[in-house]
């Protein structure tokens, strides 16, 4: 009798851990070994997909379905990363004010016994309100979203910065597209329901 496969999240992101927990499946977390630097000229969707696959493949887990995910954002064709600190977040939000940014979240599921991998990219367009410095400062003092691409956490107070979100999967903006993931898990033989 075959042992049941484990579910492994190849991520240190607390956001991805919380999202995967919503599915009610037991899972382990293993930190991936992946250089997340973009390649020269790499587009946001290509970067997100490359890193999701790299993260899933970097984790050593026997008899498992390994989930890798990554998100890349762009504004007017230029990549937007995680700000890392207050001043960079202020610059990002000033640049995003009154504009629309594209967020691409990729998810990859590696079936280690079969050595097969399936992936999806979910796009999300986010239109930002016009933001003045007072609103930006008030938001950053309260939320401190320095580990989020684009400096706006839609699952938190960042929603007040946003005029519109267009996506097929609202969880993609938070960092793990659960609609796509449940489809990939089902195809790999691990249905959520």
C-alpha cells in the first residue's frame, strides 16, 4: 500500500502559509533555496513563473507535492520589488499614485514521486487612488508593508489605497492563487474537498 503524499510549501512567506492554511490540508513548510534576483530584461510574469518553479524544485521532499509560488509586480513595464524600508515604500506609493500596476503570481506544484511539475500564472491589475503624502505616511506608519511588492497589502489597510482590483483569483494579490492551486492539487491527486 502506497504511503499518502505529503504537502509541502516551499516558502518562508507568512502570507503564503496563512493562505495555504485556508484549505484545511495538513502541510509542512520548508524554506526554498532560491536566488530571487531578476534576470536582465526579465518580465514580471516570467520572473514570477521562474521563481515559483525554482522554489518548488529547490526543496528536497520525498513522496510529496511541493508548492512553490512567487509574485512579481510591474508599473509601466518596470519591475516593482519589495521596498524593504520606509523611504523606498514612500517612493513606490508616490509612483503608483493614480496609476495601474500589474501583479503576476505564479504557483507551481511538483509531484516528487512522478518528477512532474504543473504551473499557472494569475494576473492581477490594481488601480491605485491618487495618494497624497499625508495618506501615504499614515498608511505606512500603521501597516509597515515593507515585505510586500508595491508596498500595499490589499488584505489589510492597503485596500484604502486601491480604487479597483481586476483578477480571476483574489488570493493571487496576497501571494498564493488558491483557485489555481486547488485545481493543480486536484490534478495531482490531492483534492481539497
